[in-house]
């Protein structure tokens, strides 16, 4: 995949700004190739040792996954990872157990066949299923239900400890906000460069991250579980 003149100009300008330790904000038209340009910029910064590591962050997991898959077409790209945290991946074992519960009928009223078909479709080009893709495919739009399913059907173990072993980390805004708010161990070195895609979504991501600590719907479901337990106890 060849770079167009406009993309080369963008990468040259952005690299110059980074070397001068300045911020660079660029607005690009639709179909410009922002993701490809961001990846090539990351490659250039690392190859020229302007940065030891580059973090490409975008507004949601689906876009992050799209950038990750596009990276596979770039020759000699430094090591890269889709690093978005454990709560963003579907745990198949938890899903199987959940499908046999009473809560499933209320929260996820679809058949086993539909769920299996959805997982098969979502794992065509990537071995894991993102919670966001899974919920979108099943048309789960209620915010409370989405939060409950994400909290209860996601992986417990994270590969976050290994993210820094990769030269390029492709992630989402919510994960970045969360790790910097709650863990000093995740602070990056001074020569790490951040590339933000869809920067207009940053305020929304910050608001969502800061307000998602408590969910009334999640509390309601916990009370239902307690009620069920109490009523079934002799």
C-alpha cells in the first residue's frame, strides 16, 4: 500500500512537530486514510528513534480493532498489539454459563443459535470477540444491560502487563483514562508518543469513564439475585 503525497506531507509535518516536542493537530477529510497514516507515522517515529513507543488511541473498540487489522498490511511494522484491557473481551466460558440462567431471558433474549452464529461471524478475522462488537451485533442498546453484560461476561485476566513489550499499542480512550486514573504503575516514559484518532470524542470518553463507577441497573440486578437466593433458602 503506497502513501499518497498528502499522507507523506502529513507524516513529515507531524514528525517534525514531534521532534520539536510540540503538539500536532490535523483535520483530515473522509477517505484520507487516517488509520494508515497514523500507523505509518508510528513506524517512522520508532524507526528514527524519535519515540521508544507509540500509543494510537481512538474513540471505541471497534475502531481500535479496525486499525489493528489494518496494521497487518504494513511491511516491517514494529511489534504492535491491540491493548484495550480485559473488560473489553468476551469470556466464552462465562457466556455459556450465563445462557442457562434466568437473567439471560431478561437481559439477552436471543437463542443459543443466534449467539453461536454471532461469535462465528466476529471471529473470522480476529480470534477474540470484543464485547462492544458482540453487543452491537445482538442489538443490545440499553446502557444498563450493556454495562451488566460487559461487567459479568468479560475476561478476568488481562494481558495489560505485556503491553509495554510492544512498540505500538492500539487502544481506546476509556482504557487510557482508566489506567492513568487508577494505576501509577502504568505511567509511560517521556519518549512515548500518543496519536489520538477522532479527537472530538475525547470529552465524551472522559465523561463516560468518570461516570461509570455506579450503575442503578446493575444494582437492581444484584437485588434480584439476592431476592432469588433469599426466597430459595429454607
